[in-house]
C-alpha cells in the first residue's frame, strides 16, 4: 500500500560529479524524485504531475539527504541505501524498484534476471518499462541493469552517466566499444 501523499515537497538542484541532479524531498525527509539535470520547469512539471496536491517549495532538502549523496560520490557506496525513498507507481513498478534497491553496489542484473527474481520470467519488457520509469534515479539504482550480454543499455541520464556510475561502483560490463573492462 502506498504511503500517504506528501503535502509539501522541497525541490533543490544538487551539484554532483555527473552534473546537476534535481531532488524532490517530502517533509519527512523521504526522497520522492531524483532526475538528471534538465530545465527546472521540466522537473517541476514532472513533480507536479506525480504529486498534484503537493505544494512545491524551492529550498534546501534535508542535510541528511545531501550528506548521503556526498558520501556516495566520495566513495561510500553503501550511502545510497541510507536515503529513504518513496515513489508513486503501480504495484508492479514498485516491486521492480524494490528489486533494483536490492542489487548490491558493484553488481549488475539483466532485465530477464529481474523478471525471474520477481517470479515473472516472461516479463522482461515490462521490467524494462518499469526500470525506465523509475522516478528516483541513482538512489533507486536503475543504472545497475544492463543487457543480458553484459552491454550497457539505454539510460535516462545517458550512457556516459551510466558508465560513470557503474565504474564508480566497480561493476563489470561490456562498454559500447565492445571490449570488457
């Protein structure tokens, strides 16, 4: 059952090594959205579409969220797991997102492996769609999903960011050039 919708969301642009990240955090300190840098109006529109009754306030998100992101980018890879998250989505989407959070840093999974883990071995495409609609990039680590052949596959933040994140975490994959790192 989804949590009660937030009444207020604080929105902030967080600078990171992979460019700016837009954050939307509720009054309880739960990260509701994290998107890669784009026009502020686009991000605000996305937040309002997902949380139509929430008041959006530009300001500083809780220091704990920023501190955990700082720690992750500084090398404390476990820090992402300490950020509480909550997102609007169907039961199936939320089950996929929960499985994404269960992938340890430094590891990857294929869409098929995630589908099998969910007990839906024929749902690779549905898993891919749920992965692609993840509203909390990086923290809900959709970047850890790669092709069955070990290759990098599409990523809303672009393949260079996905490659950076996976290399930062020490994960193995086949880069776009075809040579294994």
